[in-house]
């Protein structure tokens, strides 16, 4: 295994295990305080089921933004959340708004806070599950990582742990259209950026773009793919003139496009400069981690910034 892959794998295992609060999580915790139980309309037929800023673990499963889009024929769900309960809550929020069948469940990428609720939709249509749609590389990533996600929850004492995470049944290699009936969704699979399986969803009718974790608001961006690739993807995303608003994987709806991509882009640029400066001075990874200062404007920086440095250092060292 190359140094790059080793360091990335080590960083991932830390993410998969989660960073539990002092004293450990309470696996019996119910709905997370301060997180709405109802879906929020953000455009006609488009609903957000917001998460909160926390590190994913057994006590904090609803940390990612999820939601759904309604057509005249059926609905599409965007991400299923960080646990089976998150998925069930999301389905209940959808049913409070519409009885439409769920044709598609779109996973924007492999991270556990976005996919652990997949199985909750198996009975969404009276026993006929929706198609689970993901990036061409999602199935392999989920097969490799899924067991670690499940064991992480089991180690923390969670009782609501599925035997497996329901995998994608429809793969997007480049672009794909989904017809909800009078409403078309444009799916695009991206080159390695935040992860190696990032997928975005654009609702043509409202101009709402679901970004997954290709952009963050408030929550520190998390690098689990390629820094240079992510920078390029952000540049390409900013050129899309059909976007009126964007939903990041974490944080508030972005109403100013593409200006709201800038905080994520600026963080990645700072991360690159920090690592390139360290490499230029001949600093080891350990010395680089010890010398870093946490970016104070982001939440969860103590949990993820050094992890990002580790991943970026391995990438940029081999790129020299």
C-alpha cells in the first residue's frame, strides 16, 4: 500500500469510528435537541430535513442535511441520514407532506451520516423499495467501508444497527436524468474531490442544487478524497448558471450562488498553502501537525483539521 493510501485509510478509520463526547454517547438518546422534526419547504416541492453540526456517532446520528423533492408522479429522497432512525424520521416527514411513492433514493456519497438510513426506505412503497442511486464508485466504497461504520455504532452500544447498509441499485457514471413527473432532476458524478464518489442533484424546476459535501456551511470541510480535485470541482460548479440556491451536506441553504462556495474554496486554498509551505521547509507530517493553528471560524475544526492536513500532506508530497 502506498503512503498516500495508508494515511488516507488511517484518517478514514478515525472518521468512521467517530469522535464521541467525553464520557461516551448515550445510545438511548432520542431526537436530537434543537433539530426540527418536520421537513422545511425551501422551494415549491422541495423540502429540507436539516441536520446539526456534530461529529457522527451513536448519539449524534442526524448531522447531515437530507430532504426530498416532489414531482407529479413520485418523489426523490436526497440522502437517508446517519442511522435507520434518521431514515425513518425522514420518511415520516415526507409522508406528512405527500403520499407519493418514492421512486428514487439518491446517495450523494459514501459517508455514514448520508447513507445509514437507506434500509428505512425498503417499505416506503408498500414493500417495493425505491431505486438507490449513486456514483459509479459508490458501491465499491460502501462495500469497503460499510462494515466499519456498522462496527463503530456497535462499539458505542447502539441497538438500532442494521446488518448491512442497503447498496445502490443504479449507478451514475457521468450524468443522468430522473423524471419525477413534470419535474426533472439532473444528476452528475464528479471526479475525486471530497470523496471518490461525489454526486450532485439539480432540480431543474426550482434551480435547487443538492451538493452533498462538496461545500460546507459552518462545519469545517472534511477532506477524504483529493484536495486538488476538490478545488477543480468547486471551480466547475461555480460555472453553473442554472442554480438559484444550493443545499450543502451540512449547514444553511446557500442563497447566493456561487458566492457561497467561497468559504469552502478559501479553506481548501489555505490548507493547500499550509501543506505546501511545510513541504517546502522539509517538515515531516508530525512536525506539520504540531505546528498547525486551528481555523477558528469553523465549527468542529479540532475534530477534522489535522485529519485534513494528514490527507492533504500525503497527496501533495507525492505530487511534488
